[in-house]
C-alpha cells in the first residue's frame, strides 16, 4: 500500500487525541493500532466509515470514531470515509436508499425533494422514515462489506505483486552475476 502517501494526508495522532470533541474517548485514543496502516486496520476502517456514511443520522463521525475504537480500525480513515455522504452526495445517496427500502417493504415511492432543513425533517421524514432507514441499513451493510472485502483483496494483491517484483529482481541479480 502507498503508506507514505496516506501518512502525508493523515492528521498527527497527537492532534486527534487532543481534539476537544473526542476527549470522551479518553485513553482509548492512545491505542497504537488506531493509527497503523495495515491490512486489518484499513479494511476495518472501510467497514466502519462506509457503514456510517450510509446511515441517515446526526453525528456520523462520532459514531464511526466510537465503533472504530471498539474494533481497532484505523481511526482517521474510519472518520474520513463518513464524508462519502456530504451535503452534495446526501440527496442522491439517501434517495437511492429510500428506493431500496420501498422495494423491500413493497410500498409505493413517494415523490419528495430532500432539503437540509428542520422543517423538511419534521414534515417529510415522518412519512418516509421506515423505507429510508431499512434501505440505508441494507445499503450500509452491503457497501461496507464490499469495501471491507475489496480492501483486503486489493491489499493482498499489492503485497503479492511486490513479492513477485522482489523475487524477479533477485533472480535477475543472480543471473547477472
């Protein structure tokens, strides 16, 4: 994996550990595995981050941080992947998950426009919450599992590829001598 590239974009663990909004996690933030870049921690981070990106809930980053600490995933990646759902992507993502929920519940699709306002939440969400929540949960499980497996396979492919390159290089050096 391009660890050095990723490390350049990651915040310093001390900075994150001292962040006021994460102080409730206390000593759990000092677990070294939360900051390592390895196959297990990164694939778990994708599992956590993608899962919470699909959940229509406030404080997704806090939930991702708590679960990330609990399962020892890479904390910066877990929290960062939550931003898959951002103000630009929320409407299409949650409309898709709503449609998935309506198909599973066999309910008619209700036409609406997503607005990021309290008024919309109070009026529209009450009518669509069941298919939205069910569709979000199903999509969260499916896409987080796919990303978990995909990262594990990609990491394995990368390691095997590097092994093969080193092996070929050693063979080339032996034949040249």
